[in-house]
C-alpha cells in the first residue's frame, strides 16, 4: 500500500537526502576543524632543540653521538637545508655539551 504524502510526495526523498548531507557536513566540519590546543610555554615543551644543522647526515651523526651517551633524540626538518636535533629537557645540558664538542662528519 503506497504512502499518501499529498501533492508534494515527489519532494520527500530529495528533502531527506539534503537534510542528511547537511547533517553529515556539519559533523565533518566539527570533527575535522583546525582548532589548536592551548599553547604551552617554551619550558613545558616535550622536546627541546639542541642543534640546528644544514645537512641531514650531520644531524644523524650527532644523534648517534647522543645515543652513545644514553641520550634519546630525534630529528625534524622544518625547512630545506635545515635539520634540527631534539632532546628531552632533562637531557638538554648533557646534549648541549656533546653538541658543542661535535665536529660532524
């Protein structure tokens, strides 16, 4: 038995479809919004840069020196021809001493 929706029965399907698309788009906009978390101070950062080098190979060599000393580190490449070596704040003083004595490859 067909449902009697009156004279505008041909609009029911498209209206429901548009409502669902609108709800989905609102949900996706909320879910993937670019809200940034509150900024922490520089002292509260998880990793601290200890050296900025122009070559990735030099940064990897410094990481090896730091690793031999028992210091955990990582690298990031924020720009072309620039590689930063990052360490945890508790290892910063020892890492700086090693970075200053590091001659590079």
